[in-house]
C-alpha cells in the first residue's frame, strides 16, 4: 500500500512504524468519538439508573465536552514544549484511567468527575492528532491520510450509536466505558514505541497566564448557561439561579477581556490574535460555532424524544440516529471536491440551508412518527451538515497563514467542541424549565415532549444565525470572483 511504502526522500517514519503510529492515533480518535456519541444514547438510562433528573444527566455529556473545550488550546500550545509522544501518551493514560472510573461510578457526581477527566485526556490527544500524522507521514501522502482520518471520524460517528444501543440492550451502561480499557492500553504501548518524542521547540516560553484565563472564560461561560439546569426547578430557585448565571457571566466577560489583553502583549501568545484579522477566517469560525451549537442541542434532545416520548428502546433509538452521520459520509467528500472548484462559502451556505430544513422537519415530527419518516428527516440533516462542514473547515484553514495553521486547527476544534458543549447546556436549561416533578407519568412525558420540541426550534434558530453569518461572506466572495475575471 502506497501509504506505508518507502520512497527516496520521504520525510517522517519508515513505512511499518508509520502504520503503527497511525493505528495509535486512530484508535484514540475512535475512542474519543465513541465516548462523545454513545453516551448521548445512554443518558435516559443513566438518569433512571442513578435516580436523577434528565437535566442533571445532561452533564454526563456536558462535563466531557466542557473540560475538552477548556483545555484544547492549552494542549495545542503545550505540544511544542513537552513533545508529541509525552503529551499523547499522558492524554491516553488519563483517558483510559478515567474510563475505569466511569465504569465504576455509583453516583452522578462521581460519573461527572470521571467524565471531566476523560475530556481532559481526550483534549490532550485530539489537539495534536493531525500534527502527529503530519510528522510521521511524508508530504506526498499527507492529504490522503488526513482524509482517511476524517472518514474514520464520520464512520465512527455513524456506527457508535448503534454499538452503544447494542451494548445497552444486552448489558448495563457501565460497559460503554469499560470497552475503552483494552483499546487504551494497546494505544499507549504503540505510542511509547513509535511516535517521535523530541519536542519541536522545547525552549519556547509557555503562556501560563493566557492558559488560565482562557480556561476560566470558556468554563464560566458554559457554567453561566448551565446555572438554570439545576434539578430543583422550583420557582423559588429562579432568583438564585439568575444570580448564579450573572456571576458566571461576569466572570466569563472579565476573563475573556483579560485573555485578549494578555494575548496582545505575550511574547509567545497561547492563541495569536492576528489570525482573526482575516474576516473570512473569523466569519468561518463564528459560522462553525453557531452550527455546532445547533448540532449539540439536537444530539442531546433527540434521545429523550425517541426513548422517553416515543417509547423506543435504547437500541432502536440508536438505529434512528444512523441516517444523520450516514448523510454526512455521503455528502462530505463531494462537498470537499466542489469546494476545490467553487467558493467554499457558497457550498457551506447551501449546506446550512439544507441542514436548517431538516431541523425544521424534525421539530415538526408528529406525536406518533413512523421510523422511515424520522430517518428521512435525519438524513436530510446529515446531508446538509456534510455539505457545510468540509468546505467551511477548508475556508478556515486556507485563510490562516502557514505558520499559524496549527493554531487554526486548534480554533476549529475549539469551535466544534465548545459549540456542542454550549448546545448541551441550553438543552439542560430547557429541560429544567419544562420538566417539573409530576406524579402523573403522562404529564411528565408531555412536559418532556414540549422541552424536546422547543430545543429543536432553538437549534433551528441557531442554524439560521449560522446562515446569516455565512451569507455575509458571500459579498467578499463575489468581489474575489469579479477580480478573477
């Protein structure tokens, strides 16, 4: 196979070691994607098993995304100081040990803590995964290997709900985390054996102040949104929740302003702000953030709709999810090729419009929807998101200078993870407002159905915002096309 054959002048590792390094990176990528997708399907079951409310169970997913979003930029900047092998192996070890803790958790608090640790370990590996592949493979096959990595993520997203549902139909939810243990051990061994260990620039100063401020700003913003998703949900708690949300919000604003001030003065900033001087890069990043807020809300809300409202099993609920990622797999490669011939902003905007149409159809699902009806609406969402994501990512990376390409990849990962995290927090807020304690099970189901449908309509609004941001790029695209003629 050409990917692993050696030719004169090849950079990186020899063919066999190259394959082992790719295996380590892709095993970790698969575990991280699985843990981000499978757990969503299990949230209703986890809530029942631990005897907690639906809004509280959301933080099993949100804790993972929150910790990852808070630390992605930190680990991306830290890689040049400690080296790829040390950082990747440490992240793998933390992720695997946290998986053991998740499997052994007997309370919601313990499970959320372990999920936070999982997110930290996952961020340490995901932030440098593409960079490792670039360092071990020669440039002549780099595009193909990165494309293979992207296909792996899409495929893992497609099959993880089915695998999760299969596990839940036969075993308890703890096994969703236990399956990471043998895979993590193998990946750590491969990492220590083949991934290069020398740091690219070990003497570069690290922006500790910027790292702390960025984590505080991102974390406080999510906590502000989640302040209303407390399980009490009673009217007397509203004022207390509002004060908590304001306190977190002020903290986020202060930390964010301080972070920007620090980045403008740091000798080696954690995130070079010069990248955002490009309006096309900034608009693509904002479009990505809004779209992933929408996707994050939908992925959290739909399991409650399928299981708690429609009464499907966890396995059947997982099957209902599969058309969405299948649509991404079908659309993304063609969208990427079109973006090489036509402006990426146009392809992205068309994809967002299809995505919004699919979400509107999901929000209008009848009380007793047929399986094929749900599947077709989800498939349209996947096709739309697949048309959007690849061209938009290309737009971001192509509008960052070559020396800032690593930081641009970090921004892309932060927008994706932070958007999903924020979307999950919004669903928690809506669930806590609508789903109050009710002695009548029928009333409880009706409340949950209302909360899910409102969440889907808010996701539609977030997608419309993404479309408006994306459309604003078309004016610049039109000027570029006019100059090209």
